[in-house]
């Protein structure tokens, strides 16, 4: 490896950089496949695992490679890549090349399961050649190629190779007679499996190179036998006796024993047998036979159970439906029913063909049978019982698509389940079996039916008792329940009760034989607590999806299980497989997907062939041909004793910064915290900012803090798996089956906004000051040091204000720092406190008063205005009207305006032609003040007279001769504050400037002087000169390429009108959204990682698309920014009055779905990629020395739509305290009630408009307001309303569940 | 990954990775494609999920 870079090195560098991302991803995959992702990775003593090569393999190797070290490397690398795939790396993996290749170069292997082993060897050989060719890579490039510290070096033993290299976490070597793997980091079992896997692949692959990779296993024969056969060898169990016979046998043996009871009814075995037969006869009469579905729509009760047995007696299919489920859903599930049994209170669909039987009616008929149907007569009455392959029941499970899936189970599976439960749960005569689960939950199946085959008594426990742990415990004692089956969430609730009520716990301990946890993963910590609180009561775990007759594994759980508890061993006649992506078995300890075969495999999803075919697949390990196995979608791994650990759902696996993360693993780690009862972890992704959120319930009497839990988890898992946020809840929301309702949790987390989500208090005084500044400027109660500036609603304007306020406190910052370091924590690292003693105000780089009187060039903003060549350029102004809250004399007002203009030279500017080009100079003449006497004006005319007075000032500005600014003092009738109107030509002022003018003017009127004001920084004329120098001296800093390569061809024309019309024919619409909507919009935007500006732009784009009626396309829109860009370190524009705005074209891709966050993000991404936030465009277009280049930029098509987000204009809130609230508690100045609507006509009616459609959104007083300015000539009224409505609709869609309540008004100028 | 639509003697349909050897008792139907394409195909050819040995007796 070279450390210098020559031309060959450059080519290599390019090669490696091109593959860098893939190599990094591959190194992550390798590390995870090796088990390094979440294991303890403290280096220990080196461990070596060896796997011998058979003599046949050695011979094949010699034949294929001819002993050539490079070819031997090819073979071992190829085998290793496949083994890593078997260990869970589904895509590409990265190995480090060892001898004989350049040591330490990464090799990216992507095994294709469809390739033959021979083809695969060929691919790896080409790869080796590439690595050799690009071996001369510099050290810096090389270092950047890998992501993980767990790397696997693969090499071939030769005369010059030593032991494992220092940097390699694991080293695999092919010797002449064996494969060895050495590591200080990885578990010994994994090393051994790896060595064996490589040897096995070499053996199989070389023996038959035509085999496809998908058919090559990595298990040696003993391991393969262990996982496929030994772990699935179970005690013999007979499931051949039909259910009816089993029950009749019990009835014959113990007719008077209680079979079923609830709080109200009791049925003996004799009664059960007779009534079930009567029910069956009724069903038969209604047409029920084999495979006929009987929908039972009723609450759980003893009689319900009798009817269910009756369905099975009749040979029908038992289909329990919850009477309380939404009718629409229930009706769909009833479609396949032959008969519906439902009480009169249940409303059935009108068009239901199936006959309806009433439970009460069935009961009356059963009880009025003259003599009971004796067991021995049943066969005669009902004929032969159901056959093993007949369908027994259907349980509906919720599908991920929202369509319920009916899992059908045949009798042989059903009987097998019951047969396993009888011995395991100690079901026998005299034992009471509590039936607690809802009927629609598959746990209810054995709870209802198993005990009856063993002569036990089934006790139907009412719902209110199930939900009340104290009542449930009391009932367990009273009825001496032998077992109790609950989901872990309920187990936790029950344990809390026991911990709080030791007497109840003791009573239950003396009666209850075992507790069965099922339906959800059981945490090790919960198991430990159970054994602590309930010693002597066996804790069993049971696992199995409804699709395969509920339970497939089961077994005891000890107090010392580690993070994952065992779900037990394989149940009799069931087969469990843990397989990789190619359906190959994985060795114990390696995570794979759990598949279930054998007797328990259900028929499939009734009426859903495609879904069935997707979930039930050929079982390659079955002893009989043609069998199927079920893909559970659960991740699991074998323990070496043949029990299984469940790690969570395969679809619960998320990608977090390139790593596969199993949420269940994090949940287990959180639950290992002794103060945590239950934990659910979700990755909230759609919120823009990816964050792991842990929802926890504490154990009784505890209240772990977020930090404690995070630190605890950090000690067990890699940093990237530590939840970003911990939400402690009193209880977790549950669905009807008692399982945790993840959707409800996600919704709850989504309601929370990012700012309050993870408050981290400041730790230093600098952080504390910055937090306070942010909170003041952003108008928030508090700000944490990790809160994101944009997520809090910050933008570049507020950034400037923060810089300004920070300066007052002696903290030095640049505006760009806010954009680059978006949290207080990061900002504090770049901020500097000025040393004590220099606490004075920020020193201006250049004096800010009228010393600069030489002509200065115009800025791009000014040039773009003059380039429009409007007929009356002198008349294009801004006007603002203030109420003056105390009496002022004319002299006072005049003096204040003079002081103001003394600070801000541009208010005294002149713009004229100098040497053939426009230039600006600053005069010494202050703006004139005119007094208007409106004291006798009638109230209803007052506003129009004020407006008219201001208009007179507007019409009297003169760029060449001056003034460019006029003030008016409006004397109003008695009892009203006088008004001060300020009129300034737009070429010397912009929106931001008004914040400065308002604050300064108000302070001057309060104090009579400018002492309290911060000095003004860089003069505008200085900025204008600097821009020209900048473009001349450093044109390479501008992104010319970007602007010359934009594709404008997708832009859809908005109108084909040639001229955008005149200002006088402008039609304005204002949409105002209420505070609630605005708040949701702003918060939702922040959660999605977008700024308000970006969100608005995306919504407007979607609104335009709808309005234009096009399927897709771009909208050519002119965007604008405040333009006070942070280009020069010695320039401070935070208090400069002038015209800075940028204006540049943008091809806005119009989103097809305004609620699609991805499309909004794509828009945001494009906006963020505009070089220099638009100023590059303006500088290139107006200031670049090359006229040809300027012309090319100017030739970009002219947008017909202008979009300019005003943000939250500070001056509009001004109550005289300076607008931006410096938090220093100064007395407010006298200016208030800022109005711009009656501040005069700021432009002439005949002025040509720049765009047919102008859009100015802003947020004023917490309300989102969108000002639409349409050209009356171009856009007819219905089209205008349609566009406003369409964009409002798009905004509504962008805010989930929010309906805008805009009030719209139209005015004609 | 490419799948192929397979069927057993009970006329139960399923999907199998084309790259892998098909287990005993199953035969290919000749239809291959993406997982979704195969499932769509199954939906058109397999209308009753009852095994062959059950279906005629019950209907």
C-alpha cells in the first residue's frame, strides 16, 4: 500500500471510493453475521476454532486450484461469503483480504443464490483480480473504506503468513488440512460454526460445482442432524381419536362431573353431551355438514362453549366472532358461514343468505329434549365424526394489510394441540381450567376444548374478573385453578398485584400449579420477578401462531434466562426449523426465521389462496413428500438444548443507519432494567427525524428516569440501539386480546413534538445563555441543548436575530453557525465569549454613519428591479404606519426620524446614473417629515384619509434627487393616538429592515437619543462593493455549473398570457388559518424534519398540480430569501437597512400527494441544494464579469409564480420593545399597532406586475396567513378561488387529521 | 429473487425460490416471476384452498 499518490494510485483511489459505500455496508453486514453487532466486544484472549478438510475436499481443492495461492484464496473467500449469508447477511458482505493478496484490502462479496458454485468461484476470482489491480491505494483512502471494527480477514496459509493481524477482529485461514478461525472478540461457538461452515461449503461445493448456492448448506452432518432431526424428535403422541369420541368417553365415565361452568350456569358432562348433540342436530337440520362454517356471534359463557362443542359434534367448522366488533368487519367475516348463531341483539347484514339460529332458542330446544341424548346414541344420531383432514375451526387474525385473515385449522392439528396440552398443563379430572382469553384469540381454543377431553372442569372467567388482578387471584384460589394462561402484559399486571398484596400471592402460590405465558415475548426480567414473588408456581412459556394450531413450542422458564427467555422445545408431532434467506438451516445460536411444519400446520387462510400460498410453503425437511411448512415471520434461534429463543418479528426489524436492528432486542434490554415492567420500542421513521422511542411501564413503586434507562441500555447494546427517547406510561395500551397495541403507542409518540420530546438541560453557562436566547427569540418556554434549531421553528432570519442578541451578551457567533450547528450543544462549541472588559457592544467593522459618500455599485437585488424598466421607478415603495402611544411634538418626531436616518445611510441614499451605469451615493439630507391634520375627520373616513395622506408621501419619492424616505405625522381626533407613517423606496429597504427601523425609531422616541441602540454594522454600500469584489476575485466560489445545467423542460406553464398585467388590476385573496391548525402544521412540519417554508412550498406545489390538472411536472416558481447571506467574516448585516432580497427561479416538482412526506422531503432536498441559498444565482446573473455568462443565466425562463415566505415578521408584533425581544426588560417604546394595509398605495396602478401570481405566506400572531396577489387580467375569479382552495386543501392533507378553517377575503386594489 | 409457482398432490399451491431444488412431492406449474407476480398467478389458478382429498367429499 502506498502512502504517496501517483497517477496509478489515483485510479485506485477512484476505484475504492466508488465502492466505499457498498464496502461499508458490507462490513456492517459481516459484523452482524459474526454476532458482533450486539455482543460484548471487549477483547479477550484469542480463541481458535478448527474444522478439518476431508481428504476428498483437499483433493478437489488441489485439482481446482493447482495449489495456486490466489486460487485457494478465491475458494476460501467464496465459501466464507456464503457462510456469512447463512448467518444472516442477506446482501453483500465485506471481507479483508489476507495473504496472498495485498494485506488488508477489502473485498466485497455478493453471493447470488441462483449462481452455481462454479460461477460463484469465477466471480470471486475476478474480484481478486480487481483487488490486485488496485492495490496501490493510499492509507487515508484505505482507512475510510470500512465502517465497523469487527472485520474478518480471510487468507491462505503460506510460508510467509503469520497470525491474525492486529486490526482484524477475526482471522480465517485456509491451511492445507483445515480451516482455522481466530478471534479475540467473537464467541467461540460462532467461530466454530464459521470454520465448520467454510469447510462444509468447500466440501459440498467442490464435490459438485454445478450446485446452486441456494442448495449449499453450511452445517456439518452432526449439526444438521441436531437441528433438523434431534431437536424435532418428540415423545410419541396420539392425535387420531376424534374430538367427539374423546368427549363422549369422558361423559360416559363421569356423567355427573361438572364439565363447564360460569358465574351463572353449570353443565355436567352428561348435560354437555346431550345439549351439544341437540345443538348439532339443529345445525344439521339447518344444513351443516363437513366443512360447513358455523359463525358463533355471542359473548363468552358456559352455554357458548356448549354450542361450540355442538358445532364440532355436527362436523361443522367452529368460527367464533366477537359480537362487539364493528358490524362492517363482522359482516365480512360471516360471508362464508353456512349458519349464523347470534342473539337478537346482534344486527346481521340484510343480504345474509345463511340461516340464523338464536342461542336461547337452541338452549330451550336442548333442555326440552325428552330424555338426554346418551353418549352411546350420539354416533347413531349424528353419523361418523369429523375426519382428521376436515376443518375444525377458523380464527381470524388481523392482517398487516388490514384485511382479517381467517386461519383454518384441521381436526388432526386441533387434536394434536389438545393432546399436548393435557399432560403439559396437568389437565385431569378434578382440575379447574380457567377460560380467560377472548374467543377470537387462538389461546381460547385449548382453554375451551382441551380440559373437556381430560375430564377437567372448564371455568369461563368473566371479562371483568380477567381484567382485575385481585379478583382473578381470588377466583384462582376459590376454584383452585390448576393453571392460568395469560399474555405477558397481563402477567406483569398480575405480578404487580402480588407484589402489593403478599397475602393474595401466598394464597395463589398454595393452589396454582403453573402459569402459562403466551401470545407475546416473555422477558427474562418478568420471569425473574415471577420466580421471586411466586416461588413454587411453575412458569411456562408457549409459542405458536394461530395458523399452526396455536402452540408449537412450550416449556418451563427459569429465573435465570438472560435477556431472552426460552419459548420451550418443540411440541410432539410438530417440527420447528430456523432457516436463513435460502431456507437453509442455521446452527444453534445463529438467528434465522422460524418455520413450523408437522401435524400442526393449518390448512391456510380460508378464501385467500394467494395469501395462503405466500405463507405456507413446501417443507424440504418433511419425512413425507408434499408437506407444507408455515413461515411465522418470527426471528428465533436454537439453544444447544433444543429449546428456542424468540427474538421478535422479522418485520419488526428495522434499518437504522445501515444496520439491521431488531426492536425486540432493544425491548429485551430495556426490560432487563430492574425497575422496568414492560417495554416496547418503536422506530418512528415517518417523522423525518428517525428516533427510537421506548415506551416503558415501571415496576410498582419505581420511577426510573429516562437517563437511567438509557445508560442501562447503553451498557448492554451498541450506542446506535439505545433509545433516543423514553416515555414512561402507567400502562401500555392493549388490544382486545390483551396484547400491546403498538399502533396506539406509535400514535401517542407521534403526537409529541420533537422539541419537548427529549429535553436536555444546559450544562455550562454558555449553553444556558444560548438556550435562553433561543427561547426568547423563538418564543418558547424552554429550549434543551439537543433541540434542533429548525425543528423549533427557527429559520435564517431568526438565526440573524439570535446572533444579534448573542452579541449583546458578549457571545460571538456568525449567522451561518446557526445553520451549520443546529443544536445549542453544537453551537456552544463554536461560540466564543468575548473576554471580560470588552463587554461593550459589538464593534462594527466599518463605521455605520454617513461617512461613505462616494458612489457605490448597485446590488443584484437593486439591479433586478431596475432591469424591469418600469415606467415610474421612483414609485415602488414600502410603507408602515405606527400608532404613537404618547403625545409627541412635531420637532420631536422630526428629530427622531433624523436620528434614525443618521444611523441608516440608505434612508438618505440617491440612485443615479454615473458614467453610464446606475450607482448609489449617500447624501447628508435627512428624510423630510410632513404633518397631516386629520383631527376633524369623521371616524368612518379616518382610515381612508390616513391612507390617502400616506399615498401622497409615496408618490413624492425621488431616487435621483431624493428623498427616498419620507415620514408623515398624522394628527388624529381627540382620544386617538397620533400616527407616524414611514414611507421608504423598496430599492433601499426590505422586510427585515423594518424590524430594525421599528426598533430603532421606537427606542429613539422613548429615550430621545440612540445611546441604548447597538451600533449599526456594515453599511449597505460597503456590502454592494464587497459583492462586486467577491464575484470578480473569487468567481469559483459560485456554483455556475448548477445554474447552467438545470432542466426547466418539465415546467408546466401556468398561463399563456403574455403580460402579467398591472398592479392596479391586482386581486388579493388572504387565507388565514386558525391557531390550532397553524400549530399542528408547524409542529407536524418540524416532526417531518422540514421547515415551514419547505412544507408550504410542497403543499403549494401539490395545490398547483391539482389546479393545473396535470398528472405530474414541475412548477417554475421564483423563490426569494432575505439575502443577508453570511459570505464575509468581517461583515455584519444584522442591523443594516437596505434591499438585500434574493430572487431566483426554481423548478418545483409538484407533489402528486400532498400528504406524502417523501415527496415533501424531496422538495425540501431540492431547496436545500440550491447553491448559496439563491445568492449565487443573483451574483452570477447581475455581477459576473463575463457578459455571456450573465446572459445565459438571464435566459432561464421567467417564472410566472412568485413565492416568498415572510416568516414571522418581527416588526408586526412590535410593541416598542425592539420587536425581537432582547430579554433585557427595557421599558417599551411608544410605537404600537403596526399597520401596513392603510399605509398608502406603495406603487402606482399602472405599474406592470412582475408575475401573474404572487404568493406571500407568513405567520402573524400564531396564525398562518397566505396573501395571494393575482393579476386580474390573467386570472379570472373562479380560477383564482379554485387555486386558493386547492392549495388550502393540499395544506390540510399535509397536516394529518387537520381541517383548515381559513377565512378568505378578496380585495381589489 | 425469482420464484416459481409449485403444487403438490393435494393441489395445494405455493411458491418456491427458483434457485433451489424443489422438495419431493411438489411439481412446478411452469409459472415463474417475482413474488408478487407468482402470488397474483396463484390467485387466478387456485380458487379453493381445500385439499383435493377433502374438497370433492365435502362439496
